[in-house]
C-alpha cells in the first residue's frame, strides 16, 4: 500500500504515472479567489458553503490561474485599444475598438430595441491582417499574484496555468461558420495567421516557464477544431502542429500539460499521444462525446492521465444514487494502473445551487473517496 500522499503529490503522480494511495478528486473549484467572470462566486454565496467546505477538506486542488493573453499575445503598450464593459439587467455587455495601421477592429455585445446584438472582432480575412499589423512586443504579465497564490496553496494542491493555444484565440474572436469557410477556401491565410500567433504564444510560454510558472498547464483550444466539424487531417494542421511544440517546451522545463477537450474525440485519440499531452480533460463518453470509457482507457489511458468525466448536467439534475453508480463505474474502468483523476466535465456555473445539486456534489465526493482507494501499489 502506498503511504498517504499530500494532494500536490497525488495529483502530480497521477499525471506522471506514479504510485497512488487513492484516486485524486478534482472538483474544478479554485481554492483561492481570482477574478473569473465565468464561474459562480462560490466563495461568498451561502448556497455553496457546505459544498465548498467539503471540496477544501476532502478533495485534491488545482489553483487554475488565468493570465490575460494581452492583445493576441502582444504586450505592446502602443496598441490603441479601447474597451468598455458594463452590466445591464444581469447581462455582461461590452464594446471593444482597436485602431490598427490598416483599419479599425470592433467587437460588441449591445442591447438594442430588437434585443441583444453582437459583432466579433474578426469578421473578414482582412481583419486577420489588421491584427497582425498591430505593434508587437512579447507579452510578459505580472507574476506576483501567481506566486502569492502558490505560497498560500502550499501542498494542498498544484498551481495550474490556463493557456490559450493559437486556435482558441481565433475561435474566441470569430464566428465558427466564418473560419470554417475560410479554412475551406483560404487555408493558407488561416495557417499564416496561426503561425504568427504560435510564435507569440511560444514566446509568452517561455517567459512563464523561465519564471517557474507551473507546474501544470491547462491548454484550451483543441475542441474548437475537432472532427467531425473538420477532418482529422485539418485538426492536425490547426491544432496538433502548434500544441505539440508548446507541450515540448513545457516538458523541457519539466512542466505538465493537460489538454482540455470536450465533445467527440474517438477519431483523434492518437493525436493526443502525438502531442505529448500528460492529461486530457474530459474525454467524454456517449451521448455527449463518442469515446466509450473502456476505449479511452485502452487506447490512451496507459500513457495519458484521463481526467473526468461525470457530466456537470448530471450533478445539476440527477439523483444521488445515480451519481454514486456513475462514479463507481468510472473508477472501476479508469482507476486500474493509475493515470486517472476523478473530475467533473465543467462548472461550477450557477450563481446559486438548488438542493438537488448540493446533494449530488456531496455524493460525488463521498463516492469518490469510497471507491477510489487503491488496495495495492499500482
């Protein structure tokens, strides 16, 4: 039997394939507050109090840290950017204007008499040229908050850098139909744009690594160009080509890479091996994804840590006995041999938790502890 481990040791051993005392449990709650517009304020919302207390006491913690990517990974102070953000009737609205040397870039989410209207920053191929015409300097953000959080976290968990790959920056600022059309008709311009973003992201990553940011990186972007939306060959060109080099750089500094990927993955499982990913979150079984539990384990689960994959919607709506059964099945399939972190697919999103969700969160933790112990060294 492996001696009892700290959460930091347990998570790192799961990612590296070491011996474990029990399956790590990651609930996606940051233990230390950081400004995050996507998740609920579970630090202060009374409905989360019981759940958050159990998360801190009984589960394994990643402190997932967001660094702004600057302006497409440029840190130049000469970029003439104007951003307005306001809240109206509970909706976060914004407008951004950037004057480039070859034209204006504009994005907004506005409330009008006809409802909410939006415009993406990238609406034509010429907008790609406008972005690349902006002044560029390597983006080197302040690191003091990360260091303070790492000291505060101690061995209760691991620090994690949220890292946007080139594809994610295109996706976040462009309508999906547009970039898919351009990929079919003007692939060279798309790739040329991503090549430049990759060079910038690589420089930003090196800055983080040289300053000991890590040890874990959570890479976002692969799910935005996945089959069947694009072909496996196009996935390799738009995602694998860049993420592989980013992960190689991470490994040069002994950092660990988790690729975040929702949805279908069966056709590209081997590509995650080719990237060199240390973990994948969350390889989803049908009906949400297309990768059965046993297939994920057999194809990649001996080389890559499988992280997941109880659906967040199940916690919001299901019954505790069904959560218990799902956790038991998942642990039975993915725990043998290690390289497994029991986790949710997403969340916590709701501003408040209803009694059903509270009961299911608590059941998830209880079941993970109950079924996740290793009877022998693995």
